[in-house]
């Protein structure tokens, strides 16, 4: 059976679970889940990310200092199309060097935005990216040597989706309706509700872990989904925490893609573990 046909048949026979991302201290859900705006990246000019300072009230009415790409925290969802050159400009409006690293994307090393390509305050980096990558969910973030942790923690990160016109994708793909990005992060807050980042001895040994879970920049948000098949693109954008995602009733869902793109066949499972920077796509039927 051809891969495309198998995906179509398998997706039609999924179980009926209800999603919840929870920990022992995660009580009631919060504000509605924000859906990142989409920036279509093509061969023309005008695709610009500005690394800027911002502020955000995460909890308790307290204002936290944040960084983001063209917004106060995190960045837009970047959409690339396989076979089409992508021109993008990244402007550094902060007071220290940054990069924009296309995590997991098949590009030459001199274009990948790694530590060797850091650029300083007031500078612009404008790569021309040859997009030759299978359909996938990827991750972009600043990647400066010795500063990646705090820069990503403050918000210099976002999701990438690559579309492949050669693939007839039968899975849900109506963005913001039945196809949702979930950028999962843990963050630490002081008693006033301000986001903090201070490395103690245990943080340096085991990695910095927060005490609250954010999805798309909101603590334990809620999402209303349509009845039927829903695609969730999950990104672990935390600094050090490993997550075990499962449904509260223990029922199965299907993983349809990993870091490398669509799987050869859907995999039925009851839990999904993601380490730092890992991505996965699952399909669930909500009814």
C-alpha cells in the first residue's frame, strides 16, 4: 500500500480521546490558547523578523521582561514551501548578539544560524534559504554560544512548518481550526508573578526547570476544537525538561510525524515522550 493511501485510511479510524497537558500542581486551565500568526516565507522581500524587547503578564498581574521575534514573546509561525527559495531578514534590536537558527532544517552550515553566525545589536542578517526538506514541523531560535539558554528562555523562539507540494497530505491541515501548534515550555516565577531566570548549582548540574507550564506563551491554556480529527504539532521548547504527554482517560492517539517529518505509517500510542527541541505531530479525534 502506498504511503499516502495508508495515512488516509489510518487517519479515518482513530480513537476518541480528550487532550490535557497536566502536572500535579496544574489545576484549572487559564486563558484561551493563542494561535501564532503565520508568516509565509517565499523568494520575495518583506519577510522580516525583528528581535525586540517586550513585556508580558504571565500570572498574578505582574509584568515580566521578555524578548521575542516581531512580538513581545516568541515569534510568528514561519511557513516554508519545499522547492521554493526563502528570503528572510532578521534584525537585531536587542543589546547583545543573537542568531536565528533553523533547528532541524536541511540547509548549508553557513546558513543555519548557528553560533558562528551571531550578529550584533543594530545589525541585520538576511539569508537566502534553499528549501529542500520534507514536510515537517521544525523549530527556530537564537543560538549564541553561552547565551542560548537565557535567550530562548526569554522568548527568542518559534515554530516552522514546511509544506511539500509533492505530498497529498490527507491529515487535518486547516491552520487554527483543526491544525494547531503547541509550543510547550516550563518557566519559573517569583512570588510576585514575574518570570525569573537565575541558575543555582542544581540548575547548572541538571538543567534549568520551571515550576509552571506554558503553551504558546500562556500558563495552562484552554482550547476549543471542532468535533472530528484534529492535528496537534507539539514542540518541546523548554530548556531542560522532558515531557510525557498523555490523555487523562488513558486512551490512544496516533503519532503521524516526528522531527524528520511524516512517518511511514501512523503509530497508535497512549503516551508520547519529547526531550528538549524535539517535535511530534499527533492526530486525535474529538467528538
